[in-house]
C-alpha cells in the first residue's frame, strides 16, 4: 500500500532530521541497505554465470555451436551483473539540495580523482 503525500512529506522530514542530527549514522544506514541490494544482485549474477558455463559445457558435449553462443552470452550477462553489483553508486543524495541558501563549503575535500584532475585542468587553462 503506497504512502499518502502527507506521510511521504513526514518521512522526508524525519530523514532530513536524522541526517542533520547524526550524518554518520544516517550514512551507515543508507550504505547498509545498498550493500544488501548489492549482495543479492551479485548472487544472481553468479548463478546466471554458472548457468552460462553449464550451457557452454553442454554445447561442447553436443557439439552444438548455437547452444555455445547462447551459453557465452548468458555467462557474459552474469559477469556484468556481478561487476555492476560491486560498483559504487555514482549518485549521492544530498539532503540539503532543496535548500536555496545552502552552498558547498569552499574548503571541502574533493571526493573523486576526476574532480581533482578537472580542477587542475581549469587552473592550467586559466594560466595560459
């Protein structure tokens, strides 16, 4: 049963309050739920990859090229599922994103290597 709009707003307010009170705890809760989802996706990927390997072995025994191609494709799909399960999420939700007055801290550390590379590139382009 879906939540009503009022209940959704209340839930969002409670999430923001939790994040404001204890951001470390809120982040650990969010990462725990992501880890659970990732484990399930990885397990599914491993099962699919094993199914693909089984199809490849069957294709070798039967000397059926088409079954071998399908087995390779299934195995590849399983490997992609496992790989995507261990990849870190690229989008990070900022609870203060809706606030118009909030701005990032000027001395906040950069979180990714690419941000640092882009900053260096901009500085280099500005010096020329």
